[in-house]
């Protein structure tokens, strides 16, 4: 594993592990939050290399749809896990639950508080 890949992976793992229940992030949002904008396509591979279990199911496409083919076992499993978190999945698209702890996108991505 290259030095870049190791550093990249660890930052991706950190971001994904901090996605709270009931929330989702797109692959591109994860990459940006980790400090690697324009590396969205590498996020999935980095997650698959994690030695720890990550809440992988909270990472979705930028249009908030699931990345798996509808009806596949992976799709069904992701829907089940998201719904257990309180996320509504409607026609393959996720709708996060409402929260009293809503934070701005800037805070989620850059840890900037308004």
C-alpha cells in the first residue's frame, strides 16, 4: 500500500465512522470532508479496505440513491440498515430523518460552526 493510499484510506475511514445514525453522505461529500475533493470514486475502495466495520450503508450517491441494483441482496441489506437508523428509503432514494441536532453542511464537512 502506498503512503498516499494509506493516508487517504485513514481519512476516509475517519469521516465515514463519524456519520451519525439517521444521516447519509454522498461519496463526494466524504471525499471532500476527508480533504480529497474530486476523489469520490476512490471512497468505496477505501471503505472496503478498512480493518474495522464502518457504517458503509450511510454512504450514497450524490443524488441520494443507493449504489446497488434495486432488488439485489446488497440493496435490500442497505435499505434495512438505513431504515433501522430512521432513514426513509422511497423509490431507491434516501430521505434522512429530522433531528433537533441539525448542523449546517459547512459544519459537517469542515467542522466550521456558524
